[in-house]
C-alpha cells in the first residue's frame, strides 16, 4: 500500500511545494503590479501553506525516499519562517527535520551541540549523494540562522564545512535525481551561500573591530569577496576596512577605503561620516566642512522609495543584526550634522553660512518634521539653551546684534524663573546615583541654568557694546556678574576643575573684562581698572582684558605699571587652553577694538626711553 | 462626609457594558460618544436627545480617543489596531431630510480602509496637534512598553521608544481589576506649556485659561514654571508638547514630542505611584492661581505636583510633590476647575484640591523631590493625607465613565456619566463657591524687576536731562536769534527808508572823533569811534562791531589792492542806552591819505550760536541761507559811513601863529622856522589878496614862490546865518561873530559833532583867524572874513564870508579846501531849495566861470599835446603846467549861496 501511495504522495507533495514556490516567484517577477500590502499578504499565505505541507509530510513516518523532498520543503518552509522573523521556529523545524532524517537512515540521535551535530549529519547524510545537496542547503540555512542571531562562534567552528559548501552545492546540481519533477527551492542555495559568506565577513570583521583586534579584522575583511555581492554590503566592507586602517593609524589609506565605499554605494553615508572624522583628525577643516555639507544633504534626501514588491525572502539587514556592526556604521542625525557644520563654519571663517545653518537648525528643532527621521543614536547635539547661545554668538559675529539679542532674550526668559537665589557647589560634585528614578525638578541643571542665563546676558552685553551703547552694556555685564556671584564653589583640594566650574570662571572673566572695557568707553577709568584686574584674576586666559588693562593704566598715567604689565603679558605665553570652550564663550570678535599697534608702539617707546 | 446632591437626568439607556472592558464616554460639543466595549460606538446628540449615529467596527472597540481638533475619533479595536473616523462625516444632515425623524440612527460601517495603525498590541493612544500632528500609541510587547509615534496625516510610523516593564505584580493586579470589571490601560495626556501655542491651529485650543475639558480631556496647559521644572529647559525652549503616560504599574512617565534624541532614554519616569494610574490631568483655578498636575491612582492615591519654594540654601522654585489618599477604588475621574470628580463605583465624589483654593503647602511638609531624598514615602503619604480635603459625596452611584465637565454662564457644572447599567446620564452639580487666586510675582523676580525698573528710571532721567539741556540751549539760541532779528529789522528798516533819518535819531549810531596823541615822542592820530546803543535791545556776545577805514583816494601804486583796514571789536554786553568807545590807530602822522571813509557795521556770527556742524548743514542747504544773506554764517548790518577829512585831523594851535616851543624837540628847527616864515608870508598874502583885484568873490588858491599856498571859498553870509542859526547882522555883535562861528563850525562840525572848543584854544573861538597844525606837521592858517561880492555897479551886492586856507603844503591846502567844500556841500544839501538865489550875481559868476573853464581846458589840451605826440618834454615841465592848470581850476569865482 505504502509502496503504491508513496510515489503518488511524493509527487503530489512535490507539486504542492512547487505551486507555493511558483506563486511566490511569479509575484516577485511581476514587480510593481501588486502593492506591498498584497505582497505581504501573499508571503503570509505562502508561509502558512508551506507549513501545512510540512505538517502533512511529517505526519507520516520518515522514510529514506521522502527525505530529499522533506528536507527541501523544510528548507523552503524555514525560509518563509525567516521572512516572518520566526527564527526560533525555523531553527526548531530545522533540527527536528534533520533528526527525523537521521532516524530514517538509521542513525542515532545526535547531540544538541551544533558543530558536533553537523559533523554527524554531514557524515551520515552527506555521504549519500542524493541527500548531500539538500543537507548542505539546510546547513546554509542554519548558517543564516546563526548569523542572524549573532552566533558567530558556531560559524567559526564549522569554518571548514562551510567553506566546502560551494563544491558540495555545485556537486548536488550535477547529480540530478531520478524523479521527473524536482522539488523547487525558494532561493538557490548558492546565492544564499554567497550572501551568507559576505555577511559573515562583515559580521566577523565588525566583531573583531569592536573587540579592538584591528589587524585581525583587517585580514578577515580583506578576504576575497564575490564582486557580485550587493553593493551596499561591498560598501560596508570597504567602510569597515577603512575603520580598521584609521584605528591602526593610517588615516590616508582609510580615506581611500571610504572613497571606494562611496564609489561602490553612493548611499553609504557611514563612509562619508567616517571620512569626516578622518578629516577632523587630519585637521583639514575645509574638506571637513565640505564633507559635512555633503553628508547633510545626503541625509536630508528623501529615503529611497521602497519597492512595491515585498522584500526578498532573505535580506542582508536581517542577517546582520549585530549591535557592534550598527554602532560601527551609525551615522549622526541630520540635526547634529547640521550643528557640527554650523559650528565649523562659524569657527573657520564662513560666519554667514554658519549663521544660516544655525537658523536652519533652530527652525528644524521647532518644527515637528524632524520626527520623520527616526534616529536613535547617542546624543551629539548640545543642550538646547547652549545651541541657542551658540546661534546667538554666531549672529553677533555676523554683525546681527538685534537677532542675537532676541535669541538671548528667549534663553533668559526661559531660565529666569528657575534661577536659584544661591547655589553652593561642592567640588568634586557628587555624581548622581545612576538608575535612580529621575528627579523631579532640575537636578544637575541647576548650575546649567545659571550658566546659560549668565551667558545670555553676556552675549546681550556684547551686542550692546557692539552697538556702542555702553550704558546698556554695563547694565547687562553687571547682570551677568551678579548672577554668577550667586554660585559659590567649595573646593575640596581638587585640582582638576570640572567643566561647569571652568565655564563659570571663564564667564566671570569675560563679563568683568567686558564691563571694564565698557567703563573705559564711558571714561570711568577707575572702575574699568578694577574690573579688568578682577577679570584677569577670575580667568587668566582672557586676552583682550590684558591689553585693555595696559591701555587703561596708560591712560591713567601709570605708565610704569602699564609697561611692566605689558612686558608681563608679552613674556607669558597667553595661549591658554580654549579647548572645549563653548562657541559663545570665545573672545568676542566684534567688540570694541583696541589699536594694538599704537599701544605697542607707545609702550615700547616708553620702555626704550626708560632703559636708555 | 459632607454630602451634596447632584441632579441626575437620564438621557438614554443602552445595553449593559460588557464586564471587563472599560466603558468610555466622550463629550464633544453636541455629541456624546459612547463606547461600551462592544464593536459599536454610539453617537448621542445632546440637543435632540437621541442617538444620531452608530459606528460599527469589525471587532470590539476597547478604547477610543478624540483627536485634538475634535474632528476625528480614534478607536482601538482588539484584533486590528487603531481606526480613525472623521466625525463630520457622521453628520450627513443634508441628504436626510429633517422630516425623516422617525428612523433610527444612521449606521456607519467602519471598514479596514480607516485603519490608522496596524498594531494589535495598542493599549492606549493620544493624538497631538490635529491632522497635521502626531499620533502616539502605547503598546505592551516583549516585556516593554512601546511608545510609537505616527504621523497623524498618513499614519506613517515615525519612531519608537521603549520602556521596560518593571512591575511583576501587574498581572496579579489586572486580574483583580478584571474581577472588579476594569481593565487597566495606560493613561495618556498631552501637556503644553501655557506660554506656548499648541501645535494645532484649531480655534478651540486657543481659549485661555484652558480647561482640561476644553482640550478634549487629554490635552492641557501647564504653567510655564512647573512645565520647566518638570520637563526641563530644553523642552520649554522649543515649546515641545510633552506626552505624559500613567502606566498600570504606577509609573508616571514623560515623553517629549519634539525633542531630538537626547540620550537613549527619551522616556523619563517622573514618579512612581505604586498603583495603577487611572487619571492624569490638571486643575486650573478660574484665575491664574497656582496650578497643579494631578495623577490619581486606582486605589485612591492622589499625587499633586506643583511649584514650591525651594530649600533655604537654594532659594529657587522646585517642583514639589504632594501625595494624598482618598478611599478607592477610583473607577473614573474627570477634572473640574476646583478639583476632581471621581466615581468609586458606588458613589460619585467631588474632591477639592489644595493649592487651588489654598496656598501651597509648606515645603517641609511636602515631599520635595528636587532634593532627591525619597525618605519614607508611606510616611509622607500619611502626613500628606491631611492636606487633602475630604471629598464631598454627590450621591450618584454606579458611574463607570465620566465626561465633562461643562461650565455654563451661570456657573452650573454639568457632567455626562455612563452608569454600570448602561444609562447615559447628565449630572448637574450643586453650585459651589469659586475663589480665585491672586496673581503674584514670584519673589525671585522681584529683585530683578526692581533693578530693571530702576535702570529704566535712570535711563529716562538721563534722557530727560539731556533733552532739557537741549531745550535750554535751543531756547537760548532762539532768544539770541530773536534779538539778532530785532536788531536786523531795526537797522535794515533804517537803511531802506533811506538816509533821511538824522544821525541823532538812529537807534544805533556811531560817530568818530580823530584825536592826536603823543606817544614815545611821536604824534599819532587816533580815531575814537563811539557806538551809541539807544535801541531797546542788548547787544550781546557774538555781535561784533566792525570799523573799516578806507582812504577816499589813495596813491596809485597801492591802488591795486584795497588799502582799507578793518578793525573789529566783539561786544561783551551793551545794554540799551549804553555806549561803547573804541580807539583805533589811524596812522602815524602823515602816512594816510585823507580823507578817509570810516564804515561802521555790526556783524553777527551764527557759528557761535549754532555750532559749526549745524551751521555747515544750514549753509549746505543753500537756498534759505543765501536768502538770508548768510554767506559764511555772518550777518552783516551796516551802521554808518563817516568821513574823516583834513579838517578833522587839524590840530588847532591858536589864533596867533605858533611860536617855537622849546618843549617840543621833535619838531625840527626847520619846521619851526618855516612856520614863522609861513606866518609872515601868509599875512602878507592875505593882505595882498585882500587888496585884490576886481575878481571879488569866489575861491582862489594862490601859491607864492615862497611855497605858501592858499585857497579860499566864499559862502553867502545869509546862508550861513540861516543854517548855522546865527543872529542877523543888525541885531547885535560884530561881524567877527559870523566869521568866528563859521570857523568854529568848520572845526567842530562833521564827523565828531563834538564841541569844537575841546579841540583847541579857547581864544580861537571868537577869532576869525585860526592857526592849526595839520597832517605832515604843516601849519595851516584858516581865515574867515566877511566880504561883499558882486558888481557894485549893478547894485547886486551880496554879503559873503570868505574862508581862506593857507599852508605851505599844497596837499594840505587841497585837502582842507576839499574838506571845507564838502562841509559846505553838506550844509547846502540840508537847505537846498529853501531860498531863492539872486540870479544876477550868480549869472555874472557863471559867465566868468565858464570862460575860465574854457581857457583851462585849452591849457590842458596844450599841456597834453606834447605828451601825446611823444615829444620829449621834460616831466618837470609837464607837471608844472598841469599844476598851474589845477590851481586855476580851484579858483572858483562862484559864490556859494
């Protein structure tokens, strides 16, 4: 009975299998004739159908004659499961079917450890030529499952077997089985293998790179990869190679790799981003700015329209889920790119362009369109008040004091109610306990609020002194100083100052210097002298304060002191660290200018006459 | 427990809501949407008091939410996901005629085309910003709460955030809830800072102060300070709406809608209530009183979040959290103006919240979360429960869903409720008193405000003083200008009306006196110029008195240039009636050619008044300035033009010839001897000429070989008497009187107008002979004597006075002659046409004069011929000839009448 029915069943099952596969293939070939929605529904239907078929096949006892068909159906079925991201289900199916097959050929139940399991499977099933091909198919599938669940260890252990896959798969083709109707496969195993190979290279390279084993990663990545691989994957390999090179101190070679990556895939923004980092490292500001501009425009491009058809059964993205890879290939959000672009522009000459970028950035923040880009990367944007202040200071640099005043007003009005009467800081500041539920209220923003508000007043005062309204300038400098005086820092023998405290001191220095300079213009030389001296005490790095102090001493007729001070400033290298100082706390570019050459001439003449 | 009764009015009755699902009522305008857990949503019209539409979904609806603009309703179906149905489409009033009252409500089948988000796990959702905004759904999946953001317009998925589930007791609780007929789902609300415009442009949301119900029960405003304290400065800066989510595990989370990915954890846990949250909302007073955020837990815990003064060392505001407790379970809540209305299933209660009617609790009583110590929450809760007032029972039972409240104009509060039995009820609440808070300025801003105000006052003060001084200076300028204009008018009117005004009547006049002075043994002639200000105006600073001295005739070589000299004297202040006397050196003796013209004028400089800048601007304008004659910013007003002639420059020495004076060594012996000789000669000459030939009257100038020249002029005595005001001859006095007064007049009259006696010897007054020293230190003899002129034969005899000038210097004689003539001319001008002349005498004279003129002209021609034809006649000869012609010209036989 079974003898009769078996081929009949076999044929029917084969037909059923082929019908499902054909239906899917037809849909795939038809292209845009159907909607994506319909494609997804069809995929779901196929998934259900193939599973039903498999249940039917596995409903009877496993016989050797059925093994080939069953394994092929399992292959298809698992692929459908894979497309529905039912990975555990697929793996379970896979192992279960293989165990059935092994049982059919009379082998023992293999151990669950995958490498040993597969050694056994290949030994017992792979030796049969008719079964070898479909066994290897399943090995491919298992490979894919390992890859998509990031179990690279298994791949590593079965390296030899996987490498020999290509011959086996090729051989399977040649030894065509007797049956007239051959069970169709959803994806040709060789294509799958090629894809898996390159994805494995990428995954391994990324893993090694993350562990810091750059040279090993490099050797992995430089393995020959098939040129037929998808462009995006090739570009990723190039990018990762570039990363290895730049981490091993070869930025120029890295640049070459990034360029290759971009040539391979224009949308490989990551390579662009990495090349920006290299330019930054090399100090090539202009190139960096250009690259930033390019990156921003690429990021702002509408995403490539998704094809109408359903995604392929196996897409590279599902094979490469690793956290390490995505962190390596992450790209900052358009907003933070825009921010770095604006900052670079302002710092390196093209102020007006920088201002435009800042304004674009602020506008983008106010609108809700930015939500459309779902980037979830670590924050690279500064706090918003700082952003406002940076924009304000760049507006001032671009000679637009009125706009700067308005922006600062916004910061001031926002922070006004939050300003503390007094603020006692203990150095070093106690770190907030991580993981504790968020505090209501401002928490560590308390110092921030003071600094932002103070900096806003400082910028406003700069604006007024730019407009030569010295009275208003003095008023606003005084406000800034009064505000900063509310903060009391208690030092506990800690030498290294924290950023907040350093900012506080710099602010204080700038405000005092600014007020001193304004006083000079109001012809209040004594007040001016006092403020400038206080400024130099508060923050020694303020260059203009020193010059103005010399000038004021000179005007007060205290030439001896002026000359002495001049000599002191000239001798001490004033190149104090302005690293990490926010844009709005740099020395104002537009304020009242001092005729430096004139001062130098006067003072040096005086010094010379005194010496002679 | 105090109790008040609410009036219950049952509108309709539907089937019992299926147990285990949360019934939901939404009250939007005229419509009430009722969801009882079946696959239908009912739309009840409160005006017509009947069901108007039924929405039939494909599967049971477990939750529904109104969109912010109230234009659509979102329904969560158990098996599909979120559907979006536009509400206006439910009112197809026009196709169905109004007569068609009887048939039942319209049935709308909601197809899968209305599916907004295909997500089976959606528990709760909220829509922010209307159709252009965002849809936020919360779903429970893979042991995490997923917040998913969709675009409201096309339901495109934007982004996703997750928050891991922490409470393990959740399921246990939900089973309990199931027993109580409740399914807990996350509660969502959207908070705006009340100084920020809401994202949607719908008109309903612009109403302020916003009532929580006015924003659809899920959207409300929070006062800016509390907003900033809770959600940070960044969210406040970009006016990001915040999504608040109360999870069934008791956590109160916030999610910014606009903030870019600041750190991975966008979702912040603000607080944990430790029991399922059934309600999040705000209470708002009628005025801008302190506002608080309220969260109510299922078992009766009430958390109020509001601003509060910080600790003493901070001095700033902090967000304070007050926990209280009411008896649970709390089935449904809605927020009113004064507090909350909640149902326990067996009763409906109204809870007044502290902070709305009373002041905020003292910080030490409340749990100040800003400090971070969460010491003994249970304790805090117990202590805090006292701060909650006890709720007031409204005596309505079995309410499972509430909507509203609505406040009508008379202050009556109404709620819509759904009872456990499926009755839709309107509850009219007893009137409560409403007390508004007083808006106060936060203390922290007072100092700043005062400083601002002071600074503003300072500014205004400064500006005012600047303006004041400007006004003062302008006033000053105007006053000056007025003066200047007055003076100008006065003088110009004077000018225009001609020279008729006698000198003495001019308001501002000047006269000149020449005086000899002796300094360092040199005689010099000084001109004293006196300005009389008889005008009513003060001549102040900026006025300048200018005297220009210009010789009437001057030597040719210097003729190319103007040899005039200008002296200017600035005024200090010349009061009306005052006079200013200035002294100007005319010349060292003999340097100047007399007569000289002295022009006096007043100058006014606009520059000192206006300042150079303004002046240059004024001048640059051109037209008005040039109209005013303001070239160079000067106003020039001519006063008088006076002449100083030889007569004025005479130094009268006496009526006798001067003798040698040993006290005067500067005079050379030559001069002295000359004088003596001259005197002698002159006496002879006078006698000689006195004997004279028949020529009689007229004028003569005779030069003797000894170098004494003389010239004479005859003036009729009658004329002199008349003009000089002398008494007629017959009345008294000798003829000497006429002669003397003529001399006196000559020597005194004119430029100076001063008393003649001051200038010379007293004795000279009466004599008809005066000796004087003229320029060049020549002695001059002036003689006046009475003569008769005319042909005795014709009986036409006129009495006349002959004035004779004798001097050794030709120039002096000429000059004096000219001076005398011009005086007489002036005299004649004054009396012109007043007398008839005796034609006979003059006719004779005229004839003679004509003849003489002819002869002289011939002589002149002759004298010029040789020069013209280039014959070498010596210059000496020519000069001689010309000189003699000139002398003869001088001899005018005419008698001046």
